[in-house]
C-alpha cells in the first residue's frame, strides 16, 4: 500500500510449524507472549476470511398515532476463518426466527434515555489510523511521533490509556493554527511526505522542493518573531496579590502546565500551584523539611508534582508526593495503591511499600476483588471494569 515503505520487512516466524505451544518450554513468559503475538498475526494473514451472517430486525408500531420503529441487530458465524486464532473476538448475538410482516406483541417497554457522547480520545492505535488516513508519517515514524508528543508534555495518559492534551499543547496548537495555518495543514504535510519519497527514489531533485518551502517559511518566522508577544500567549491576569511583595499574581504556562507566579519576577520569585496541584499542596506541604526545618513547597517536574524545600537552592531536599487511590494493597495488606508515572509518562498504580512490596497495576483499582481469582478489579474502557490478572477473562 501507499506509504508502506517496502524496505520495512514484516516480523514473522521462520517456521510456522513451530506453534507457541511447542516452543513454550524454551521461552520465559514475556518471550512466549511476544512469539505468540507474532505467530498468530503471521498465520492469520494466510487463513481464509471469516464469514458472518448479520441480520437487522426493524419492528414498527402501527396502533399508535405516531409510528415508532425499534431495531435489533444480531450476527452468527458461518465460518470462523482467521478468527479461529482469536476466539475472544467472536461475538455472536442470535435473534429469534421470525417472518417478514409477522405481528409481534409488546410484552414490556423500557424507557431509557441516551445522551450523545463525544468522540473517544485517541489511543495509540486510533491515532496511528488517523495519521495513515491523512497520509502523515510512515510506519517507521509512528512510534517516534507518539514518543515525542509525550516527552514534550503535549499529552498525558488518562486512566483508559488514551491521550489527553495538556495546557501546553492547547497553547502551541492555537499559536500554530493562527499564525502558521499552511504549515500545520494536513494536505501540506502529506504532500511533503510524497515529495520526500520521490526524492528518495530519485524522481525529484531535493533543491527545488526544499527551496520552495524554506524561503517563505524563513520570512514568516522572522515576521512572527517580531509580532508575536509571548506574554499574551502564556500569561493570564488574576485578582490575587503576592504574599511576599504585594505585586499582582499572574497565571503562567510553563513546560509542565499552568501555575501562579508573581508579576514582579525576577525580583520576586514567588510561585503557587493551582487546580489539582493546589489541593495536593494543601494536603502535603504542612510538614517541615527533614534537612533544615523550613517549610516544604509544591513543585512540578518531568514526572509530576513533588515537594521541595522552600530554601532551595541552599537546601535541595525533595520528597515524593503520594497520590493515593484509597485502595489497600491486596498482597501485603499494609500498603496502599498510589498513582505513579513511568519515565515515558505512562500512569500506573503500585503499592506505596515498594520495594518491600512490588505489587503494581496498569489501571486504577476499584477496591473490589475478582470473584473468580481474587485479583484486584481495575477500570476498563468505556465505563467497564475487569480483572487485573492476565489470563482471567472476568469483566463487567
């Protein structure tokens, strides 16, 4: 397909007769899962299509002043095909056998109000799908693109592992759309990708293409550098006065989000957290510094908020902030699950007694235990919950 870059060979088993079951004794759990993923995908591409029989049943009321239509949909599998390897994907809903024009009796009418929901936030897979639809990027650049927007703090992960834009991302996006509309246009990016492909294959020379882009872009950068006021984009006025010098406090947008700062900077370097971080500050910053005895203050770094000594840089003592879930650890019974982030910004929940207890979950625990295996129940997609144990299929 277009943009597939044929040089990127697929990963597949050298011998498809070596099933995951046959190599399981020679692999650890992680290696086996990876091999099973590769083996199933490779074999599934060589299997026949799945055949489904889908039926839609429309029922129309005729004895009322207004005609109402009720619809039921179902499907049954006639031939499993490649889905034989993925039985969990098979969803069959059988409808009763009826004839067209048959009269049906209403046994019960259940009123249920449904609200239109906004589109779901992007996940890794849905974001890649949209990039492919617009012709942006290539298979080899999708993963680095996602890693970049996370590293630059443009997005953060929700409990459902989906991307949520940060304050920094909103400011950057508004700035680019207003002042550089041609550069951030989908068609421009896709056309540039095509031109670069043509340069790689030798069909076009790189000098004219780069020159056509660079010179107008450079002039635009020079123009916008003089006309755009950074303070107008990143600062908001408030009615609050600074506790140290009585100057007005302003809301600023830093690398890690919004915070309140004194307008008399750099003469006064007073800052305060806002929003959720202000609540954490009120809960956590009452205790004195263990090193010098001064007050601890809320600060924010690459991995989220933390407590730092107010006498910094003279005292560099810091303390982690535990964002508690209120759910006790099911393994050690002494600890509690707290929210943490990996180096790549992915949220997870682990016992606060680490390293004595290494219990950890990728999704937020609900406090309930699975009725089948007694593992913690965690939040799933679309307001569902599921068992956190791998191999246990409990969900509701």
